[in-house]
C-alpha cells in the first residue's frame, strides 16, 4: 500500500478479510516456485541439476525467512499490541533462515569446486567463505540470522520494553539480507554505485514485502488499520522509491550492451520490474478504494503481496545469475 493508504476515513467495513494463518505459507511457496522457474528459464539448472536446484531453494528460503523476520519486527514496532503474536513468527523464521543459510554454504561450495555435496570438507568451506566469491556475503547472512535468532530467544517481542531491541533486531535482519545480495551479480563490476544500490535494494524490498504481509495477517482489527497502516504506508513510499532508483543503477552496472536486454537475464529483469510496478499500482488502487470507503480492500492488498512474492523469488535468482 502506498502513501495515505489508510486514513481517518477508513471504516470498519474496510477490513473485509484479513489474511489467514496459511496465507504466509502460500506466499512463501510462490516465492520459492518463482525462484526455481526463473533459474530454469535462465539456464541455471543445467549441469549438476540436483545441487543447483538445492542451492536455488536454500537461497530462496533464506530470502523468504529474512523477509518474514523483518515483517515480524515491523509488526511489533507498528502495532505493539500484536508483539506477542509476532514473537514466535520471528523465532521460527530466524531458525529457518539460519538452517537454510548453513545448507546454502555447503551447496554453493560444492558448486564452486565442482564436487558432489557429500565430498565437501571443512577446508573447502573455509576456502569458499574466505575467497573472492559470494561466500563472504553468505557468511554475513548466516551470522545475521544467528544474531536475530539469539535476540528473539533472549528477549521475546512481547516482553520488550521500548523500541530499542526491536530496532536492533530489524537492523540485523536487514543487514543479513543485504550481505548475500552485495556479493551477487551487480557487484562484479566493482563500481561503488552498483554495490551501494544492491545493498539498499534488498532491505527496501524486505521492508515493503514483510511489512505489508504483517499488516494483512492482523488487519482484522480496526486498531491496526487506523494506527499501523498509515505509518507503514509512508514507509512503503520510501521503499518503492529506493527500489526504483537502485534497481536501475544495479541493472545498468550488470548490463553492458542494450542487446543483453534480449537475453534470458534481461527477460528476468523485465519480469521483476513488471512485478514491482504492478504491486505499486495495486497499492495505489487500494489507497483510492479506502479513501472512498469501497471494499474489498485487503483482498487487493493480498494480491499485492502475492505479486511481491514472485518478485522476491525472481530477485533471488537475479542476485546469483552471472
């Protein structure tokens, strides 16, 4: 949802149907499926397909779990009354994030060295994470996931006093999502603008997707619509702007010639951009419907999250495409 998506004119009827508990699982499945399809479309599943498929799934799981962590913390910040409900989500998502990250390190080490996964040894992992490849970024992501999990265990969201711990956990989660992305495709040029763009791009996407999903899950209560959604709407506008600017900068650094736009990578880039544009339009339409008191509204926002889930899956493949 975009700026002013919910204001004083929002009515109780606007909360038509909040997302059910199964909705986040559906969004996660869509994101993972999109990542696999995108990898196949760009030829990423050729050669050693089992290991590549496993790495695609673990990277997608890392992104989805990281976004879920961001959404849980945003829920605690924007709607403190729901902090207790967000706490188990944060713990569960952080656990999945950490587990997927550790598996991803093993799978990608095997791919880089051209070895079967069962033959990967500790020295191989050390060489991968200390080398000039994406290993360093993955380590940053895994470390952040471990720290987020530690924060969720040490101080459950429902027991936090003040916003300090929540903000710290949010920063850790965003840094963990930026780490792997910062060592992906767009940074190969070594250009500072491209690196900065990618580092900002991933957190902006996580804030938009995670925050909107969190709002939908608890939007059956009017207090969320009246107090939390307006604040999230302002955040969403910033995220959309950052995504648009950084996406163009990162793509420009990756593509050396206009002819490359006709490649599978270019098609993937256009598909992701189309998803973000469609989600932005849906957010604008939702805002207009709320201002005029028309429903359904949350159903439209749910479709927006669905489109963004596809974008998350495509982004995971893009960041690992050479």
